[in-house]
C-alpha cells in the first residue's frame, strides 16, 4: 500500500511488487498537483449544485480509463484503487474530505502509477493527463463548465481582450484596398475614414496591390500606439491622419428603417453593444419622421456579456428588475436592475427571437417581455441561462465553472426553458393567422402556455421542459417574424393584447393590470 508523505515525489512504490519506479519523462508531478489543487479549491464552493471534493476527484480519475481502456480507477472497499486489467497497481486510503491538497496529491500519485505501466498514459504526458482528468470530471457537470488548455486559453484571452487597431474592415477591389466597414467610435471612423474610402498607405508603405490582411496587420498593433494612415475619400480627395490604436469590439448593432418601423438587429453582446443600441434608438427618434415602433431583431444572436444584456435592457426599461442570478457563492447571487430614464417610452417594441437566440439575447428578450415593455415574436429560444466564472490555473490553462443560473424578472429559469414568445410563428401560417386575429379581438391564445411557462421554477425535469417548449417549438427565423412585428405595431389593440401585465419596480405584478383573456 502506498503512503503519501509528501505531495511531490520523483519515485513511488508499486504495492504489488514493492518496486521503485521513476517518474516517466514528460511528467511534472508538482505542476499536476498544483493544477488539481487550484481547480478543486476553486470549484468546491462555486459549482451550481454542491459536489464533494472527493466526488470531483473520483470523476477526474476516471479520465485515466479514457486514455487507456485497460485501466480502471475508483473508490472500492474504502480505498482509492488503480488497476490494469485484473492487476491492482495501487490502493490508497482516501484523504479527509476537507483535505484538498491531499486529494490533488492522491490523484497525481495514481496518474504516475498509471504512467509507470500504461504506454498511452506515458504518451499523454502532463498535459494529456490533466486534460483527461478535467474532461471526465466535466462530463458529470453542466454543458458549459470546462477546462481550456494553456495554448487555447491564451488565444481565448486575446479574443476577449481584442486586438488594437483602427476598427476598419478592408477588402481588395482590383489593386485598391477599400474600407467596407468603419466601426462607430473606432479610431478610424473618428479620424474621418468612411466605408467606400480607399487606403493609400500605412506609415508610408503603399497599400496598392497588397493583400487586405497585410494592410490590416500594418494598422493593427499594441493598444495606445500610433500609425499614420493615408486614404482617398469617395470624393477623390486625399486625407491622412495619425491614428492611436485602440481595442475596438466588432460592430453588433445594425439599423434600418422599414417604412414605419425602426428595425435594429443585434448580432451579439460585447462591450460596445449597449452604447451602440442607445445611439441607434436616439438617432432613430431624432429624425423628421419618428418611427411608430421599434423592432429589436435578436434572431441568431448567440449572446455574450451578461452586463451588456442588462444595460441594453436599461435603455428601454423604466426602473425595476432585469434579471436575477442565483448561485451558492454569495458573489454569484445578484439582482440586476434597470434605472429610470428609458428611451422611447411611448413607442411599441417588438422583439424577434428564434431557436438560435441564446444567453444575453434571451436575458434581454425575457426582461422586455416579463416587464410588459415588449412583445416577443418567433419561436422558443435556445435556453442558455447559466453564468460561468473563470479561474486561471498554474499550467496557464483556464477553468470555466458554472456558478449561477439566470432567472427572468418573474422568477422562471432561462436555462432549458428558453423564452416562450407571446406570438408564435413556428407552428405554421394558419396558426399564426388565427393567433393574430384573436389578438385583434383582445384574446391571447398563448396565455395559458405563458402562464405555465412563467410559473416554472428551477430545477425543472427534462419532460416538463419539453412540454412547456412544445407550445412554440424552436425554429430558425422566418419572413413571417418581421411581417408579424410590423402588423402588431400598426394594430395597437393586438399589441396591447399580446403584452404581459407590467411588473412593479420590485418585481411584483402591477395591481392596475389584469391578465389577458384566454381562449
């Protein structure tokens, strides 16, 4: 039997033969143990549902079987046992439940014992053993908790931070490098560069005949450094400017006027989304012919930053609850609120969603619907309502742990359920026409389904989720979505019948409003 006197050893004893085996090349026991200990200490108080450190470790140890199917590891007869085929390699007493370092050290010792016998484990090395440990562990948790290895974690961090540049998207037309997008508030747009302009040179290097990626790389560089850009405007005049590079999030807000409606498409939620959405609404209202309604198109929007969803909702909502995050860690539990001073308070809002709308897009749609500020049109959304927190690990990797679930203002969980539209377009044109006709008469045919959906509380069984979502099955967006939105904007009676009763600022139903009639 192995006794662990120290966590970091270069030799260990196999129990069956009392044989001393050196640590195989490519293994760093200290690093493995530090990674496991850091991860277990971070996860134990934060996972959405409580899981013992012992259970997390035992799940992870089964990753050795994924590397070599002839290996087995687990707790049997009060011992942590490792075997290959029918031959036992190690049997260790489990550490105390609170001894995180002990569990990390035990997992490392068993991994080294496996490497001493198994060629696949030896080939995997330190990184492969760590990866298999977390892969197996996370198979038993939610779909979004995960381990990201060092190289991928570095690339993810760069994407989250963004690359500094001028906020321009370039293409080649003939021998010319042409700007096809200049992101609002980016250094390029602020310097006067507009779509359709031609980049002449960057820091004196001619852009003529060059590849767009090459010119984009000339413009890109460390944040707060400078480059000199010369360009020819569409009027034929030559311009130049010294541009300070900045991190410019991709544009996510796109606006068009469709007859009487202001249609705003939001494709994702990054750190510029809320400001650009507010700007789009303000500019739309400032024109000589203000829109009769706003259509917020969130179809295909996979989400992004939770805080951006909240601040985007704040643009259109009066003071009150936007969302609630609930978890075991006190820092994960929070009520997210909007403030007073909403834009377009008297203008109808219709939100378009589909089966691909997820995460932050669902938070925004749910807030507008639950608060009685907008009518959601389309199909059931994806149902991603879990929030992850990130921890750096000693190997340079990162741990993403789900630590809270998102609840809509009325208290129902977004995870699994998704947002149920007030007007469903995924059941076919006949059903849609019937629903619209009923709304025009003041009757909401989705009322019972919406009431059941909003009464659901976490945790919810899969069968119940399926039954609730079947009231409006998830589907991709369709032309009928926008047509329905414009119809509702033109018909105040139908729009009013589709709205949910508003909530007070503390989340209670307003006593001044009643439920729409059902049929």
